[in-house]
C-alpha cells in the first residue's frame, strides 16, 4: 500500500454543463477576448497616429467619436471572424460593397459635408 499515491478528493461544485451552457460561456470568452484585443490594437493605432503627427488630444471632443468608431470597428471585425454578431456588421453589410470598393477612392461612403 505504500506505493499508492493518494490524490485529494475533488468536490464538484456545479452540475454538468449542457452544450448550450458551454457554447454560451465560449461566446462570452470570445467577446471578452475581442474587447481586450480591440483595446490593445486601438491603443497601438492611436500611438502610431500620434507619432505620425496627429494631435488627437487638443480637441478630444472633435476626435472622440471617430476614435471610438475605430475601436468598435476593430472589435466588430474580430467578432465577425469568431462568428459573433456586432451591430457594426449590419451597417457594414448595408453600406459597403466589396465589388464596388475602389482603393483609389478617397472615401468609402457618400456623405454631405454640410451635415
């Protein structure tokens, strides 16, 4: 009997998980990971813009909406690649066409500068 290792008894604190519970936890993990990754990439992007001469801090109220849009775009793209919906995905599908996109265009969307 001296060659038998006694392992601690583990108490199960929860019931076995259903496939739906596991899928829900996996989606939550993917969303949390996307939040963290988007934040890191966004901070790096803002740092690169700063190094290239963009002063985004002087008039933060002017730049903040576009800055947050970039953050949400990064998050949306990562979630899309992970099979999770994000509100910007619908907007992108409705307003941006791969077939019609021309990299030489200055803007992707038509907008009225007066608005």
